C-alpha cells in the first residue's frame, strides 16, 4: 500500500447544488471526476487529524465510491472515519452519527430521490460538524477549488471489508464500520412514545410503509415491525437495491402510485407512508385521503406536543418559501416564531442551531426537527403515528379538525421536467422583468398585491441569498411561485407552486386541482409557460 499524488486537471461543471454535486453515474465514474471533487472537499474543510462519517443510500457505484473516499481521506491525513456497514447510511442517520460522535463532518453519497443505476444518477455532498449540509459559502469554495485543482492525494491498495462490523486501519487512519440502523433507531425511541404506538398496532391498527427499494427499508423494518410490533409485511419494497428495483424513489403520488392505489381502495389500511432514496423525504396518506407535505408540516407543528420529545412545546417553525403558509398560521396560534427560507435544507441549520425553531419543512416532501440537521422521513412517519396513537382519530378526522381551526391552504406543485435550459432561463428572465408592472394587475378575477424575486437575509448570521424564486401574491393571500430546480441532472426542471387560502367554514373539502383552477390558469398566462417551453401540462403533479 502506498500514498500517491496523482496529477489532474479541473473538470468543468463540478458546482454543487442545494444538496451537493449530482450528475449521471457514468460522469462520476469517469477518470478523476470523483477524486477531483473529493479532494476539493478536503482542501476546503481540511482533513489532517480529523474524524468524518461516511455513508450513502446504497445506489449503484456507492460501494466503489466509498473505497475511493476512504483511501483519499487516509492520504489527506484524516485520523478516523466512521462508516455505515456496506457503506450504507440514510442521510438522517448520517447526520445523527456526525452529531452523536461529535465528528468534524461527513460525506454522504446520494442523489436523494433521483433514480439509481449505471445510466441514472449519483451524488456526493459534505455535511458540517452540526450534521447539516454545507452552507453556500463552503460549497462555493469547494466549487472554486475544483476550477484550479492540479493534484489529488490517494492511498493505493486493497479495498477494506466494509461488510464486517468493527475496527480496521487504512495506513494510520482508523476505520470503524458500524451498524447503520442501531443508533438511529435508539434516537427515535428516545423521541416518541413507542409504548403508545405499539399498543395502537396491537389493537389492530394497520399500516403500509413503502420504502421504494431504497435505504430506509432496514430502518423501517427494525423500527416499525421489530420494535413497534407492526404486522410482518407492513414494510414493502424493504430490500435496498442499487437501482431501487427500477423504481423512481421519490415518495409522491405519481411515483408511489401502488401505495396510493392501496390507500384509496376498499380494503385500505389506516395509515400509509413512503420514503425516498436516501431516507430524508416522506409521503403520508390516510385511508382515502392524501396529506400534502405543506399540510403535514402544519399538522405536525400543531400536534408535536403529543410526543414526549416536544411535550414542552416548540420554539418555532420554519418552511421553505415555496411551501404553503399553513404552518405560519399554526405558529401564530401557538405564539411562536415562523420563518420563510429559500429552498434547501441547509437554510434551516442556523435557525435550528440557534434554538429559534424546532420543526422545519419543505413542500418537496421533507420534514424534520432539531433532533438532526437533515430532513428525516421516518421521523415524520413516527410523529404522525404518535399523534394518531394519542388522539385516537383517523388521518381524515385530524385534517378536517385542523382545517376547521386554521382554514385550508389548497396547494399543489406542478413540475415541468427536462426543459431546455436556455428556454427555461429566458422564461424566468422575462417574468422577472415583468414583476414591477404586475402589482395591481387583475387576472382571473384576482388582484395581484405583490410580486418579487425572493431574497432571504439569514436572521442568525446575516448572510443574504438572492434570486431564490419568483413570488406573485394575490390580495386574498393566494400565491404563485416559480423557480428552477437545482436537484436534477439534465436540462432544467420548472417548479410551479400554486396556493389558495380558504378561511372556511365553507369550501374546505374541494379537490385541490379544482380549487386551484383559476390560479393555474393565471400562472400559465403570467409566465407564458407554453410559449417559452412548448409545454401545456406538467410531467408530475403533487
């Protein structure tokens, strides 16, 4: 085994998005590609004498990439790496291990909810010592480093046996292979009333959990079936596969159609849930009723006190700007702070670290709390189960009572995928240019009260993030938001967010697309979606 310095040259396009660097798997497998980016990480954060966590969602190339990263960590002087068995860790479990072991950060190999396989997607991101994704200043420094890199450091030698629990060595570096599930499951047991949930299952409560052949399968089986006593077979698609069994591991009504069909069937179980590729997203469904992520965040915030970890109340609530304002209404009623941040979980980190908020959420099926610094799919499912166990009501009853109390924010997201980037950019540029003239404008019988390009000043560190998405707000608090997503790997994805507030008591039980019909027409007209992109209808509706 020998330490080598390998000459290299910058590779264009290694710019991390909101959740690290994501590209096609074949791109990551190309000469020097992974190595250049990993060296840029170590050059920016420093590796000498430090301890890191390493794991990924088990997708294709996960195991091979882990060996490269370990050899590079050793060559860059890291003292210790804690790695999940088989190089697997869910993203929230990795965040927990960083915090539990007080490491200097961690490297997570995942493209989250994107498909996996040789011809699909791969990703790498760095999480800081608080367990959260690296902030923009750090990812920008990593990108800058990739543009000037001339060499990387790596040990050449035999692969480690990452299937074997326990301590190994790579040069002078310690490698501790740990059970990926045990510490995370113990954390969940400390947060929730497992006794009450287990009694609910013992009383005949039925659930279906679709792990989408992704990383949460072993976590869900251990927690739901082994510890809480849910029936065998409660967790489906429980075996994590490198290509997610050909599934698109994104827990929404489109990609989790089999679960939706079951939950709306005559023999539906009481509760349904799904999680994504790396375990940080969740979808929640009741018997015959879908829970939008924005409503889920609001319901969890309103009822968190029913779980032991949050019994004394919550400090505040934060949501991403495109997420509906339903959670804001709960915060006002509770007398706690609420925050509107740009898209990207890293923006919640400062608020969580400062104790300003306890619960956070995004409309893109991500919810979490201050127990880790990532969104956490199973955490959200368990909080729902805790609430159901205490309230002894159905999901439909809980939603109906919530809307009767707070009103209803009808909400939907329309995704237009793989649009030519130049067309998407031209559309957004034209829309931004039109914003000053829109205020006071009437469309579809509604008056536009405000229109801007969202900018955020972090209340903790004062950092400013600009051009985070176009907001068009109507006089009745209805909203249209448009932004281009940074989580795909080809072309541009236009995300159109639609929201209409109904105070009640009438009009609280409409079908969402019907309730939003006028907002949808207004959005298409104001942005010129068809004329710029040629698209009349979205690829995915959530």
